[in-house]
């Protein structure tokens, strides 16, 4: 039996994926050269589509790497001489912070309790900070940083570069690209693709910083330094043989998203989020994982559960519906429910009905 | 019309791929968690299969990264304090050497002309060398380093770690794992998979070197340091969300290879190589790209062509057969023909007949 996965990544494949995979087979996409014209048009189709979908300005570059985890590393290597600042409110923002420490930088963190988040006004950011790392959507805890708060951070710290991890929320948030310098995501979350591709969007300030570090003789890597990536991206290529298959599929799903319309996707996301949070508000078994309503994620709904999550998942899985467990030490204490474009309003309704039936 | 690709990577998909992709869709492999039991068994299935196929001893680890290009970088970062040595006889071995330079190491190269190669007796390897980097099969030039020569390098330099790039030849070469310390490959060559996965095989000496460098406080990376990779590999996982889809497909193709038998695969490779080299030896249009018969690749057959390769490819492509062009500045002067397991004896026969017909 085919199940509907509400897990937050890897997650439910977007419904059109099987037909795009068939097309990839028919067109022998797994075989074509990554230095040929056909690949260049696949690359351009994907980046043009993303530019439309997310309203990315022309002066931002779009690069393909192997994962968002890799992008964390490349950001620190390419853009931090010494001082990075991190808002840490969950396991993934913590890992990003740790990468900076492991690479020998002076990393400063603002720390929030698991399930809490940040307002710009509360942040004490050291003046020598070169980059500010914000996690717009913490996949582990279900806490978001509202875009309005991200914008306020920038207005108080105009010199530092602002990097936004939106791994599990893009394309939902409407970022102001005059404010942020870079944002990145992976395709196995809201785009409903198999894992194995990270997308890095960055502006000329980021490029200038990477070039300045290289000019100073700082070692910033090899094939995936920003200048190396750009030298190929200008020809719609990558330095290495990339995950061609996934770049093709991403372009196809982005085309589907654009046909549907980003406003419709955002509206449906709002509708499903409201359904899920309304249910949690009334439940006697589940409670909000995030107390502050303004910081509750739109795309990763987290709930505390008084019944161990393993039992909940087992019961629902028998009906073909698979919610995610809590993250790490919260595994049994929480459930996480993806609110991604691959999940329809009807799917969400079915999940809520099943939860209500078993846990009135 | 579906074409048969003799390009050397990405290359012809292995014929069973469509059915394995259908199985991946049916089993929702694109959706499953990379922290769950199902993924662990997929990981184990792939590594167990590779162990059988390549006779990899139990004390060697098998790790998954995003590409062989990434593996070059991780080798230098993790295993070179200062001194690396490289046999450079083509574009890919040169790039590996350059990675070491870019990371600030003292990299020494032995250089052979394009189309030439190395014998162990000719190498002058400095005594302080920490790692020796050998390219068993140069995809750009079609030059191999025979396994017997690799073994001689080791006997003369027992302290240095030996890393072997076998990106476009594995599973053909029969390596002696008591001699080499590490070997690596990508899946889009002889395994006939879509690109986006590199496989790194390494022994305890390599691990000890990486650990010793970390213990000295040397920065060796973040999520893909060898200790970080191993901490997850022991549970059949990876630090990041990997290309789950490709790990699944690799396990399936390796299973096919094992059913067929490695000896049959090697024998067929020998047969096809002989057919192609015999043809080149008699041709008036094509000549051997590699003069020294002992150094001619078994899996990547390169020929000089007196007719521009673009014309040759165009003519053959019209008949559904696609040889590869030469590499970089040799693009028009050479053709490259993959002799990978996805290409049958019949396919090779068809290619030779077409070449004979047009270029008698």
C-alpha cells in the first residue's frame, strides 16, 4: 500500500514526480553530458523557474551543491575570516554554529530554549560580526523566525552579511532580497524531490567577501569555493559532475509550482497550517510544541504528545498516514507534521480525522 | 529514438535501471527517512554487495560522498599535513594535484605527457611524502596504471598512504587491498547510474592519519571529516541527508553485477577492449590515443581521429550510437569510447561496424 508521508524530510514526493521521472528516463537524462547543451538548458530551466517562483532579483546567483549541510560548510569557509554570529534554537541551527567552531572561527551564538525563538530586538550581535546566520525554519523544533524579524536584524546590522537557512520552508516565506544576502534550501523538503541536492542563492556582497578572502591568501576550499562555482555557473554548469537527474526534476517541479502559482501554494499552506494548529489547540493528547503563536512554523508543525510518538505513528501508519517523530531527544515526546506543497488539503484533513478518531 | 551512449561519464545507464527506478517509486524510496531502519538496510545492502563484488576486506570502510571530486578534497583535507605526491598524466589527475596546492599543501607531481603514463621504477617520490595519489584510469587520456605497477610503488614506499582514483574503471581492476590504502569511484561510470554519488573505500591507516591530524588541532573539515563520516557509517548512515535514491540504485546494480559474476564482467570487458583496439590498429582514420599498449585503458578507449570528432559523432548519432569526444583541448582530435558493463558485446560490435562503414 502506498502511504502518505507527513515526515519533514525526506518527505512525500510531489505528485507529479513519477511522470517527470518517466520523462527523465525517456530523454536519457541520467546519461547526458554535464558539459553539453542539453544539460545547460536543464540547468537554466531550473534556475529561471526558481527566479520566477521566489522573485529572485537578477543580481543574485543560484548555485547547486550536494546538500544544505554542505552549504553550511561552504558559507563558513568562503565568508568568515574570524567572526560569525548564529541564532541557535534547535538542532540544525546548532549544527551550523558548530561548523564555524570546527573550522576554527570565533562563533558567537544567541541561544533559545528548544521550542522558543528570536525577536530581532532581543539580539546582542557583536560589532565585529562578519556574517549573521539565521534559521528561518527550525526543522527540529518547528520554530520560525518571521521574515519581518529577519528584516529588522538587517536594519540594525547593515554591514554584516545575512545568511538565511530556509531548508524546510522555501518557497513559502516571502523574503525581501534587498535585505538578506543569501538564502538556501534542500530539495527533499518543500519541493518533494528525492534528497541529494542543495540550492544556494547569494548576492554580490557575498561574492565580494569570498573574493576578498581569497585575495588575502586565505584557503577557502577547492572546487566549491564561490569563485569556482561561479566560473561554471555562468555557463550553466557545475565544477563537478552534479546530480543532473535531480536538477532536471527540480526544474520540472518548479514549473509545476509556477503553473499553480506561488500565491495559491502560500494560501493552501496557510489553510493547512490553520487546520493543524486549530486541531492541536483543542486536543487533550497533543499540545503546541511552540508556545509563542507568532513563532510557530508554517511548514513544519510540531506538537507535544502525551502518548509516545511511536504508538501514534504506528496506529496512523496502519491507515496509510505517516507523521514524523520528534527530533532526537524529543523523538517520543513530540510529533512533527510536514505542511509541504506535496501534501494536499484533503491529505491534511485525513490526518486530522485519523488523529481525532484515535486521540479524541 | 533511444540512443546507445558510449560516452565515458555520465554514460549509458545499466539496462536494469528502469526496473530498479520503478521499484524505488513503488517502495517510496525518495521519501523514507535517512535515520530509519529501511535506509540502514539499503545502505548495508549496497556496501555488502560492493564488498563481495570487489573482494574488499572487512577492515576497510566504505563511505558515501557526493562525488569523486569531493573525495579528492576530503583526502587532502583529512590526510595531508604538508606533503602529497601525485602522478599526473591527464586532466583529472592534474585537478587532484591542484586541489592539494589550493589547500596550501606542498604537492609534488610526476608529470607524463598526455597519452603517456607511469611505471613505478621511473618515479622519484620524496621521502617525506605522506600520501601518494595514483590515477589508475585517466578518463581524459585513456591511460591506465596497471595494478602490478601500483603494487610496486607500494613496495618502494611502505610508509606513505596510497590513494587510487579508479573513478572510471572499478569494478574491472583487481586491486590488492594489502597494498593500497584507499580507492574511490563515482557511480555514473562503470555502474551505469545517474551521477550524484561517490564511493570512498579506505583502511585503518587512513583513519589513523585523519585522527592524528585532528588530535594535533589541524582543521580537517566538518560533517565530512573521516571521523564524522565513520561515526554515522557504523550505523549504516551518513552525516547529512544523502542521495538515498542513488544508494538504493547502486545496491541494486551491484546485486545484478554479483549475479552475473565479476569474472564474467571482467572477461566481457577484455573481449570488448580487444575488439575496439583491434579495430583501431587496422583503421586508416583512427589511431591509438595511447602508444604504449601496456598502458592502454581497459574501460576508456581513446583514439586519435583524422576526421574532426564532431563529424564522427554526428554521423554515428544519426544511427543511434554516441561515442564521446576528446577531452578539453583534444575535443576534436580524439574520440573516447566507454567500455563499461552497460555496453554489451553486441553494442560494441554495432559501433565498430558503423565506424568501419563510414571510415573504412
